[in-house]
């Protein structure tokens, strides 16, 4: 004998409940579909990324310049520190949510790698192409002006990348689930 789960009024209510649950589930995943991320959400994610990158960039350039290092070692240090501080800020917020370190580290790498890479490529590209910026000293207005403008350009270019990633459930969309 087969058991028909749709037998009687309770079965129909169960079907409607399941349809409603499926629909509610679908609505929560809307942000994972293309176009599902807002520009403000992407800008906030990019600003978060920019904060870590800027700390690392500035610290690396200040250290390299103060120590009299050449352009390439200074730039490498700035990039390494930008990734370090970018990941650290994300890692801090995920750990604060009670996630174990290994999982938090994986989430931070998955969430930030592309965003930081794009930001660093643009930021360092602007500085490398800006006449005289690579040779500017800490006391020079050119040093700080080129750095500020390069970070602003990196923000503008990286925001659509983050919007695209968040819209597909990647990047800071992954981190967002740990903030609730």
C-alpha cells in the first residue's frame, strides 16, 4: 500500500507551506543573483577593503621610503602589508562573530583576495604611471597627493568588481552572513 502524503486537508496545507518556504528561501538568496547587490552595499564592501589596503599601502610606503629602499622593494612591502591588513580587518570581524580561526581565515581569503588584488593593481599602477610619484619623498606633497588619488581611483574601479561578486554570493556576501 502506498502512502499518499497529499491525502486530506492537512496534505494540502503542507504543500502550501512548503511552497511558501521555498519562496521565502528564494527571496533570501536574491542577493546572490546577478544584479542582486546594491551599489551602496558594494561601496561599503569596497570601503572596508580600501581601509585595510590603505593602512598597508601607507605603512609600506612610509617604511620603505624612510629606510631609503628602492621603488620595487617599497612597492612589494606596501602590497604585502595591504593584503595583510585587508585580510586582518575581515578576519577580525569574522572571529568576533564566534567563527573558529581556520574557517574565518578561509572566509577572509575567499572574500577579499580579488578585491584587494584589483585595488592593489590599480593603486600601484596609478602611482607607477604618475610622473615623479615613485621618487617622491614623505615630505613631498606629490607623495601624499598621488597616494590619495591612486586610492580613490582604486576605490572607483574596485566597487563594480565587488558589486559583481556580491551579486553572485561571493566576496563580502560571504562575510555578511557572519555579521548577523
